[in-house]
C-alpha cells in the first residue's frame, strides 16, 4: 500500500515537471514576440515616419519624408489602372445629310456649343438663303448716365448721327437744363434700305421733366415731336416722429426720404452735437416733394429742420434766400453760424500739412495741403459754398478743382478720378464736385486737399470762420410768414394725394 502510493507520487511529480518544462518552452517565443513589439514601438516613437515637409527643410528626417512621399506617388502611378476605350460594334457609315439629321436629335450639339441646336437636319427641300433677313423693327431701352447728354445716349443706342441732330434740335428748349441721370429712353429703330446704312429712328419717348413727357415719331419720313403736360403737386412733405435707437432709422420708418434725412442731419449737426440726441426727442422734417399724376415722385431740397429735445437746446431752422444767397436761419431770423470747414471726403487723414519726403520724387519738399485716404471712386464734397474757378488737368495735381469762397479764401481738390463740376458753376456745402482717384503724381487713390488765403496755401486745419446775418424789416416779416405756412402743413401726404393713391386699391377690392 505504501509502495503504491509512493510510486503514484513519483509519477505525479514527473508529470508536473514535464508540464512545467513544456510551458516554459512555449512561453519563451511569446516573451520574444513581446520584446519585438516593444522594440518596434520604441523605434516608431524614435523615428518620425511621416514628417511635415513644411518644417525643418533640409534635415535628414525631411529628406526621408520626401523619399517616402515620392515612393508612394510612384507606387500609386505604377499601380493605377489604365483608361482604354471600351470595344463596341462598328457602325455603318452614313451620308453627311443623314449624319447631320441624326446628330441634331442627340445631345452632342449641346455639348459642342449648340452649333446645330434643337432642330431637324435639312432635307433636299431646304434651300440656303442668299442673305439673312432683318427684323423690321428693333425696340430697345437706353438710359441717361451721369454727366451724360441725350445725344450721346442716343448715339450709344445705335441712332444715326442725322437723327440725333434732328432730335436734339427738336427738344433743345425742353432739355436745356439737361436730363436727370437714370432717365429711360424708349427707342424704336425701323427698317433700313440696305445693310450699309444705319436704321432710321421711328419712335422715341422719354420724360424731359417731371411735368413734361416727350414723344417723337416719324410721320411721312419726317420726325415730329409731341409734348404732353403732366400735372404735378408741389405741396411739401412733412414728417414728424420720435427718436428711437437711431434718428435716421426712426425717420426712415416714418417714411422720410433718405435724401431729406441726410440734409436734416447736416443742418442739425451745425447747431447741436448729433451724439447728444437721445431717445424720446422729436424731429420735424419738411422737404420739397413733387408728385406727378403718373405716380412719379421727385424729392427736392430740405426746407425746414426742427428738433424738440427733452434735455438740451431745441432746433428750428428754415432755409431762406437773402441777397441771392440761400442759407439756414433760426426761427428768430439769425443766420447760420459755421465753424470749421466740413470734411471734403469720408476718409481718414493720411498725410498732414508741412515738410515731408515726397513718395515719388524722392526728396523733401513742402506738402501744401493734407491728404485723405479713401476708396477709389468715393465722392468728394465742397467744404463750403463757393464758385468753381478751375476744373480740369493741373500738372502734378491731375484732375483738379478749385473753389472760390469769397473773403480771399479758396480750396483745391486734386488727384480726382472724375470731375463733377464745371468752371463758373456755383456749388453748395456738401455738394459732390468729383470722385477720389489717383491721377497726376500719386501713388494710390486719395484726395489732396489745399486751402488758400489771399492766394497763399495755409494749413486747412488752422482756419476757422463764422458768418452771421440778421433778418429785419419786411424780409423778417416774410420769413416768419413762410415759417408759419410750413408749420401749418399736415403731417404726411396731402389729403387729395392720399385719396388718389388709395383709389386704385379701393376699386380693385
């Protein structure tokens, strides 16, 4: 019994020994594999396989990354599949007419620029024309551009020189003041006798003024003009309201035209600080307003600017012409007071008055003005009322305008891209006289602004002046009567105009 147990124990110990030996033998390769993985991971951490080719240019890792990139590109090109045409059944040849007929029904013409179009190919019944027939009439609409004339607009539309001369002579008295930019021209050109001749003008219709329509027709081979008078209501427009977050937005919401609001802000800004206007203040705007029976409207000049303030000085300004000069007067009859000249352009000052190194000539010399950096084409405004004494090319100034303001003061505006004033013209403060450009000795679009006193240039920032006038006697009485008339106007459109505007809508219901 004892010997049997001993033998079994010995056999069990031998089996355990064999199992341990076998386990160690199998565990050794796994340990080796784990070691290789750790070594591979350590190598991958030490070696940057995909370096950024935009950094460390010229280093060993950069060249290794470049080689890897080129190798991958070469492998992609080598392994890329080829593009070969798919084999198809050969088609029998067709005659050219048959091929054109079939081709016109496919999408191929559309892909090739629609040279045949959506049509059937020609057959034997089709005969080519000797020449393409022309349309009997051409109806088109042209438009008067800025600083444009009726003759130039008609010539651009294709009207012959003889017809242009006839039209301009027929309407010379009606268009002496020039047509408003944007005026549409409805033109009908007739049939011409031969292709080497211009088409004759058969009909022309346009609006010479708000109260005058003109129609020119060819009757019996001769152009004749017909004028149609249009009734216009000239009752001024009055808009009142309460200032909210913004005076401009509040006035626009009340129906005031943008042109009237801009003029209103300019007038009020001469009396009070616009930043001090707060919510709750009341504004009163009266402007010229012309309404034609056709429904067309023209907004004229601002006539009255009123501002009732909860805290601060109120404003009552009326535009009045005294001694042939229009200016703004307070309700008491005192003329407007002006401080510094207004800015000639909406831009920042980029160069001041004084000695500086010229950016083009390369040497130091006197900079006889100040420069305003502004985008190309920005409008340039007259800093105050004056008369244009010069408008044209002026050496290094390029396109240049000079204004005379009286009392020995004058201003100059240089490097314009386009001039919008003419010599002898009287301009008002804030009126557009040109547009920012880079003509003459200029390195970029900007305005060079100069101020002259008794013919000598002075620093524009150093000049201040005030003009005051007091109405008296009959002129003061007439001024107060006009002020009372305007303040008695109803707010909004007149009753009869509102009824005319609402009548079509009511009948439509």
